[in-house]
């Protein structure tokens, strides 16, 4: 059962092979038994999950079910969930029982999905390794000495370890795609505005976007069919039609034009990663695609401009955590300023404080033109690079990350080293484009197999195309079926 | 770009963040390194480039000015650290 995809589990529910209660009980038991090794969940919602499963079974019995009714999934602990602690990986929100639902949660509830619990993440989604979480690091199921990536590291590890068939994530600079790559699963960051940000705790509002983390592209399409759509509560929600993301999965790829940006294959790229990505591109050629070199000349400016825009927006968004209305409050404040400073100083971890300070500095008097405005100008150049390249090709491909999963603790002493982890992913957030990561092979490090991710980038609103391109690869290859060896052993 | 102790103290004050005295040198070094990284932007001539604030350049959506939300004060204040008579409590600000 734990090796089945969402689509396969839906069939089992349809045919009555098992009920949602049976499925949910099995997953909850597995999480409670196995997650000690991975720390992928912050909160396991046994009681709510079983209530939802009972309701789903009743709904199926009346013939009122959707494709998703009764399917258990996990949610990144950034999505506000009514009546459930929503911590965002921070001490600041350790005591926060959300009084309302994020739109994404509401949509899954309406579809009849079951929520198994809330997954671990970097604090306020700021990180690429899941080591900044107040609840401790998540372990990569492929090698528990290594990170799962971040910030949606708990979601990625839970799906890879077969603790949940699918999970939600969010991506501000690569936080869905990079952990998907490092844990050997499928993840898609939709076009900015496709998935509502309402109730999704804000990090950098012009970059944040929610999306699915699954085993297959087919499952990602199923998830996106629930998650996407206009929301009047989100002022930047897209007012475009929401297509059936499953409709085009099986379109043949003959004649597909794939752009290969030379900047995504630099000299210093890990040769084993480059080889796996090149092999995947050969596979696409065998499926009838044609490749073409393209250029994204401003790629090297993406990290510098991102590390102004994201911290600037974060410093503004996180000003709401003041110890007055919700969240952590310091003991015995001597005056209002002391209340603010100590509540924030004690409630936030080191990386969050660093980013708030960088953002505060960049937005402080006299520096606006040199930093924020400059970064927004470069943002336009980066967007224009993609627009130009996507006039010549249908999709762009390259590695999702420059290296496979690194060891826990390896990059914590140098924030810049950690920031470079997202060098191939964060341009897309600046441009607002959709992007995916799918497993395309493995490399060996210290006798352990570690997954490699292929990044697929498409034009605005081209999620259907990305899912089609990913699905056809998964029909022709079996990398997405690989199970971490330790997980296989534990399932027996 | 090098920030010193007083720069870090000033930024932390503007951000209303209490920083441990002992951590200031490390913050100064980290923040200086991050500013060195972001200053790579300055080599790019952007004089003629319009800033891009929204990826698809959407504009603020407007709606009819009518009441659409009910009063949820009690529900929303249920997570507040200190509340009395429907008011958030903070230390005295006027002597």
C-alpha cells in the first residue's frame, strides 16, 4: 500500500479494496512508527485525520465523491489549519493554533482529502536544508546523515520515506524543487499567482508560491487540480482560467523543443550531476524532442538580487510578529519596546534574524535605490532572459541543484554557501515562471545512492506542458519508482 | 562592505530585534558577507531599466466597497498572549 501513488490509491478507494479509514489508519501507524528516524512531521493529526477519513467514506457511499475524496496527504506547516498548531517551523508560532484555514487547506477539505499532519520545514521557509527548523533537522531518507533540502524538507522526506503519498510545499527560491531533487521525488512550483497565498504564512510575497510534492507527475496534476484557482482573498491571485492539469499528460513529445542554457551547465558543475542530466536529455531526444542551446545571460545576478528582494519583503512581512496579537511573547517586558525586541529576539532563530536585518538595512533611509530598486531592475533583466529564450523553445532544462544532498552541518557555518544551493532555482521565482523537478538518476557518495533532479522550466501558465513533459519521461524511465534502500528494509 | 558593531546595533534596533551581545561580531561578519554578495549587482548597468515589482505585472484588483466579513474578534483573539475585555494588553505606554 505504501508504494502506491495517489492515482493508484484513488483506484483502490473506488473499487472498495480499502476504505479511507483503513488507508488513513495504516499511514498514521507508519508515521508514528517510522518518523523518529526522519523527523519529517512537526504535528501528527491522528484524530482529525480519522474524522476526515470517516466523513470521506460516508461521502463516497453517497456517490458525492471527488477524485480526491478519502486520499491522505500531508501539509507543510506553513499552511494555516484551523484548530491545529501551525508553527512555520518557528518558536515564534510554537503556541499558534490557527483560528482559520488557508485557502489551500479549505480546497483540500472541500475535495474530501484527509490531512495526516503538518510537515517540518526551515523556520519561516528560510533555508535550503531544513536545519533552521525550531523542531530540529529533517533527515534525508536516502542517507539520514544528509539533509533533505529545504525549505519544504519535511514534505519531501515524508513522501520519499512513504510516510505520505503526497504533500504540499511552498517555493520562494526553490523550496519545492530543491528538496524534491534531493529526496528523489516530483515537485512543481506553479506560475506565480496560480495557487492562493491566503493563509500561507508569508515569507517574500512577490515570490512565494504553493505547489504539490508527489511521487509522479500524474499525482502532481491531481494535487494541482485541487490547489489551483482564483481566490478573492489573495490580491495577487491570477484571474485566468484554471485548466484540467491532468488533461494533456499523455501528449507525445515528438518535436518538443528543449532549450539548454549554457549558464546552467557551468565548468564547475558536479560532473556526476551533469552526466545524469545529460542522460535524461538523451532520453528526451529518444522520445522525439530536439535540443537547442539557449542563453540566460543574467543568471549570475539572480542570487545577489534575490538576497535583497526576499529579505526586504521578509523584513516587512515578519514585522507582524510583535508579541501582541499572537505567537510568542517574552516574560515580564519592562516596556513596549522591550516587549517587541525580546519577543522577536527570543522567538526568531538566527537565519530569520539575519534575513530580517539584511532586509531592514536594504530598506533603510538612503539605501533604497542602491538595493531594492536595483534588485527590481535586475529582476526585469532576468525575466526578459527567460522570455527571450522561451520564444525559441518550448521548455528549458538543466540540473535542479549543483550538488546532491549534502551532510547535516556541512553548510550551516556559512550562509553564503547555503544560498548558492539555489543558484538554478531562484531565477524562476524572480521571473514568476513555473518550474518542476523530477528524479532523473542517482549518484553515489560514500556508498550511498543519492537522487539527482532534472529541472524543467516552462512559460507562464504552462503547467500542463511541464506535467506532460515530466509524465512522458516517467512513462519511459523508472527513476521516480526508486525507493530509498533503508525505507524498503523498514517496510518489510 | 564591512559593517561594524554599531551598524548591527542600529539595524537590530530598527528591526526591533534583541541580539545577544556575544553574537554581534558573528552577525557583523555574516551581514557584511551577504552585502558583499548582493553588491555584485552594482556592476550591472540598469539606468534604463524599469523596476519589476510583480512577475506578470498585475495591478491591484479593486472590489465594491461593501461589508463581506463578519466580526470574528473573539475567534481571532483566542490566540493572543494577553487580552482583556476584547483589547490586546501591552505594557503601559503613557505614564
